[in-house]
């Protein structure tokens, strides 16, 4: 199998995770539930990291890498199909999956930006996060996302984000996106596949 034919992520893989979400009695306060959602997120981040690595190793050119990112994005960010009869339970679980998808939005943009333009300016990552938090406070979400996308390109480049900063953030989109960058950071340092089965 050539690199171009390699599948970084599949619809079936995503659906397998969603099936786990359907089956489990999810409570975000519960450690096992939180781990399942984190594994779902980390698994997608690993696929993104592998595409970026293939680009860096010149196994994919920029166009192929962007196409592959788009393909994975279409799978991961599509409306989750949860086969749950109880409307309230389905909505609760969709909300949890939506949180994972929101976290990954920034990761996809960061990977795309890195492939197209390389790493952002070498600024301490905490400054990017602080600028994003300040933009969120001003309700300028485009700017907030932009700062974190730049931080993401630095993480791909090899910089490390101290996740202690996440504890200081108000809950909102910036904290969700920073959570996604944490998954990206883990994936770049150890791009091992998360097992779908325990």
C-alpha cells in the first residue's frame, strides 16, 4: 500500500467510537466516561498528527495533505448519528460528542495552517492562549481562534504548551480549543493509535 492509499481515518472508525458512546452510560464527571470522550478526541488528533508527519516526511505533498485533512474533517465534524431512542439521552450524548468536535476544530485549522504556511512566529505559547482569552472576553471569536491556530502550529513545530494555563481559563470556546491543542500535543509526541476496545 502506498502512502497516498493509506487511510489515516475512516468513517467506520468514527462510527465505532460513536457506538461506544451509545452503549456507555456517560457522565462527564465520571472518570471512565471522561476517558472515553478523551480517547475519542485523541484518536482523531492522532490521525491529524499522522497526516502532518507524512507531509513533513514528504510522503504527502501539501495538496494531498490538505485533501486528507478535509476528508478526516468531514468524518469527524459531521453531525453524529446516534441510534438512541430516548430523546433526552440522545441529546445529552450529542452534546458531549459536540464538545469533542468543538475541541478538534482548532486542531484541524492548526494542521492546515502549518501545511500551508508553516509554524507561526516564535512567541511563548502562553501568550497566544492569553491573547485568545482576551479576544474571547471581547467576543471576537475569530481572533481567539486565530491565536490558538497559531499556537497549534507552534505545537506541531515542537513547542510545548503548559496545560496549567488551561486551569485559569473561563469555560468557553477558548478552553474547549485549548483542550483540543492538548490532544494535538499528545498526538505529536506519541502518535500511537488509541485502542477502540478496552
